[in-house]
């Protein structure tokens, strides 16, 4: 049996399942009152002005074809509760072809049929209330004036109701679409934050494993160096945990973190490892993804030392511009060694850049010569005044 995912309601009949469409959501009462009220005010004013103009024209021919404006206003006031009820029911019914559309037509017919009786009731109410004023104006008893035919009233209000129903339904669909987009954006932000957190957690064990392996190699031959490295490792791990809780860090902090890592490695390899780093105090106040350099400096050490016993030079360069920041790590390698193009660290960096910067951030690795390898990060330059919000990417 196929597995059905999601909250879709099911109707079971033996071994068969029928997926029912979600029930239409009724429009909010406040929205219904606002949209329907404004629409009905417009309709009332239009009918009053139209009837007044036509009555003035009919007077020239000594005819009494249209009721006074007071009757029109009272009629529309009487119809307003019915209109709101029908529109609310319309939002519950929906516009499905099998059930929704016939019910929508039924609601429109009910409203249009009751419009003419509402006119008759309005005439009696106004006759009772305004009789004296109408006599002074020479208007006579409006109940005796010729009324529009029932069919004309039905057609007019049927079309008016349909236009209003389309207006209310369209606004309701717009609100639901907007709410859906907001929920999707919130889910996407949550997914991005969770993914970045998982990527940062992936870095910490990887870095710790490599450093512990380095220290273990020094315990027997040089225990003093091993003890010093343990102290340095503790400081490094504190910084690692602090940086792992943030999406972005200042560039100077990332350079300090890289310096501590290189110092640990130099404790083990001594003069064989030469490192050149930019001065952290002269760097601009730029924000970069936390721990973005860590996989690259690890690769520079591990792959630079692999396959030969000669010295290794590692150089870290920072190249900021108005809109772009380039972080470049250059290290020497054995001429016969080809560093891995897509290990854990490089894949992690590529994914983080893709999540946080989209097409504006990327990692490029290449051989620059027979004994030189370059790893280069390109990303937007985020200056301190543009401090990024945690959990949000930059595009």
C-alpha cells in the first residue's frame, strides 16, 4: 500500500483510500466586514445617485419610476446582514466545480431574490417615518409609486452580488497566499539555520580528531611539547565552541583562530613548517562565516606535509575590496602529490558558502605550479556596519 505523507485527511473504505481536498478556510470576520462594508457603501452610493438622476429625468415626463433616495438607503441597510452572511458562507463553501460552484450560485440567487422584498419593506418603513416630509415636498406616498420589476431587481443585484463575491474571495485568496509565503520563508530560514548548525558541528569533531592525533604523536618522544600542546588545544577548543555557536565572526577572530592552529602544528613539526599570516590588527572590520578558514588551514598542513620530508610554506592572504572579499591560502606540496579535490573540509566550505551567499560565494582550489596549491574563497564583503543577522544568508 502506498504511503501517504502529510496531514491530508483520509477517508477509508475497506482497503481503498480516498484523499479528500482540504476544507476551504473561512475569511476572517474583520476582513469580511472591511471588504464587504466598503463594497456595499460603494454599491449604495451608486444606486442612490443612479436612482436620483433617473428620477429627475422621469419628472420631466411626469412619471414616478424610482423610489426616493431614503428608500434606497434603507433597502441596502436591510440587505447588509444578509450580504455578510452569504459572503461568509461563500468563503466556507469554496469554488469547487462539484459542490462549491452550485452552492455559490444558490447563495447568489437567494440574495438576489430577497432584494425586491427588502425594497418593499424599505418603502413601508420610509412611508411611516418620512410621510410628513414627503407630503411637504409633494412627493406623495412612495408605496404607490411604480416599483422596478422583480426581474430587473433580481438581475441587477445578482450581478452586484457576483462582483462582490469575486472581490471578497480574491482578497481572501491573496491573504492565504501571503500567509503561505510567510510560512514558507520561515521554514526556509529554519532549515537554513539547522543546516548551518549541522555543518558547524561537522567541523568541530574533525578538527579535534586531527589535533588529538597530532598531540598523541608527541607524547612519547617529546612529552613537554605534548603538555604544552594540550594547553594550547584547550584554548583552541574554547574558541572553537564559541565560534561554533555563531553564523558569522569578525575576520580578525578567524585569523587569530588560524594562528593558534598553526602554532599547534609548529609545535610538532618545528622548522619544517613556515607560516605567513596577515596582521590581525590591520584588518578591516569584515564579517565572515564562522570557522570558514579552519578546513582550509587543516588541508594546507596535512596535504602540504604529505608525500615528502622537506619544508612546507603556508601563506594566508586577505584581499578585500568594496564589494568582494577574497581569502587565499597558498601552500607548497610535493610535486608528486595531488591534494584531494573534495574532502570533508572542502565539501563543508562549499556547502556553507552556497547556503549563506548563494551564487555570490564560492571556493576555488587549483594547483598554481609543480609544488604549489591554492585554495581561494570569494564572498561578498560584509563590513561591520552590515553585521549579518544569525541564521540569514546574504545574496
